[in-house]
C-alpha cells in the first residue's frame, strides 16, 4: 500500500489511521520520507509535522517525535480530525496536552467512522491560547493524569470554569487517578482491593534496601514482595517485583532514577497457575469489556500474552467479552458501581484482575488507555461487535450530554 500525504494544514491523518496502518504491517517508510521532505520544504505545514511526530513515535523514535510535535504546536494548537460525515451530528472539542501518543484519551479510535467531528485544542503551558475557538457543541478534557500534564490541566481547569458549552472529564476528577491518590479514593468501595502506592526518593528507598529503615515507615500496608517503578514511567518501563531487601538494593544498582513508586505485590494467579488481567472502560458509569490477557507471568501486556496463538485463550477471552454483562460485570457489580461513583468521570478505563478471594483487584485507572478495533477480525471475530458496542455507547453519551445542555438552555430561554 502506497500512501500519498495530501492533507489540509490543520488536518493530520491522525494517530488512529497511522497506528492502524502500522498494526496491519504496512510499510510507513515511504510516507515517512514524504513527510521528511515536507519538513524540509514546507516547514510551516503543522499537520505534516504532527503526522511525522506520530510516525517517529511508532518507529520508536520518541524524542524525535516529540520534537516534531513541539514544532507543530508553535505553528498552531488547533487541529481537526478527518470525519466521515459531511454534516456531523455533533461537534466535539478536545482539550489536550502535548506529549506522546499515549498522553491523551484516544478519541480518534473511539470516534473512528462515527458522524461526530473532532477538533483538538492543545493547551501548551506558556503559549498564548488562540483568539478564536472553533464552534462546537460539547468539550472533553483528554489530558491524562501525570506530573508532566499538571500545568496543562491547571490551565484547562481555569478555562472551563466559564466555558459556554458542557465539558466532560473535569481536571479535578482526573487528578483522582494518580497512583498515590487512587488507593485512597477507592478504599471505601465494597468488593474491591487496591494496594497503597507511595512515592519514595532514592535515598529513602536505599535505606530500606540496606535494612536500616523498615518498609512500613514509608508504606503503611507494606510487605515484601514489592512492586517498584520509576516515577512517571509507563508501559512497564522499569517495573519490577522485589522479593526482599536485597532485591531493592540490586534494583537501585540497575536504575538511575531519583524517585520511585512502590506498592505491595498481590499474587493474583488463578487456580490453574495462570494470571488473568482485564481492561474495562466506563462510559457514563457503565462498564464495557475491552480485552483480557492470560499469561504465566504476573507482568501481563496484551501483546506479550500470546493471545492470538492460543485457541484456548481466545475462547476464554470471547466468553469474557460476550458474557461480560451477565458474568464478570454481574459478579463484580458492587465494586464496579462503587468505582464509577467514587471516580466520577464521564469516561475512563481500568486494568484489573480478580484476587484469590474473589474481589476485584484494581491495578490502575486512566483516561488515556488505548481502546481500539485494530485486531484482525479473522483472528478475533468476537471483538468486532463488542468494540462497536463500546464505540456506539461513547458516541451516544456525547450526544446525550449535548442534548441535555441544549434542553436546559431552551428551558432557561423559555
């Protein structure tokens, strides 16, 4: 497949389309070369820079990708996504933060092939906001909770205090999703467990590793084994299970970072010795299944679980997804309902498991978890109707919120 880049200067091909092409094994090299030419000969083409940024990240060149994005955002901070409908049924504005392709809610995946148009406004600390904001019916905050996004989220919080349209996913609610806050937020929820997470500086962590300071001095519910990761890390970078004090000392010899997050490890193996991890998203409080991964190791990612190569694993995932409402979601209905209420966001996702005593074990919650329909329908035919159901629910939620605001406006006018 040979792709020719012909886009308006404010409309990139976008993360969803480029990710899907890469996922399908399409060689993005020629498109990358074409965009490099535009970078040289059309340096004011912001959309080309944004797509070049995405491809660089897909190639693993994250620093180069972020540099191209930064150049693009100096030219403009508003970008439109392609929409299949010539006359959209709803115009959505996203408040986003600069960062890698996992830094914001993946709206392009959620809205792909819908009749809802998407415009993204990047809120860049220190940069002047545009004089004119495109017309829209509804807005949503997409910047995920992180140290790097805090400045952008603070600016967005100030902006939306007097925003003329309804805004979903308020920054104050997003702040609840930090690893350190989330345990406290969900602790009262019946049927759910989540270990405490705390930040610890290198010196204090080393004192634990040397046996000079008890673990509980820093982690009230602490006990070995521990889970440790560098602060701000994602996708398992630097994530490790530490079985004792000696393992802490060895870990610090490997890691150069100055700060870490630690929590106690909960063994969530099923009776058959395998680990099962589930991804679920909440839309207006309603849970939807995204996928499950099964592996013989505790650190599970869908791509390392070998799901596509195992008929038994796929059959189990199919049962999980197709029977989600009457089985998994019903079994954990109190925990899921309590979680949705305590977090209070219009849209968010969780990674979770089931503990040995049957409770819902929460690993993390985020608004930027990837949710997509890129998997081959010939390998995973059961995913298509389930993901389309999820996407339809997301679109319906947006339209309901906009219609509610319109009804309130008309009522006040009358």
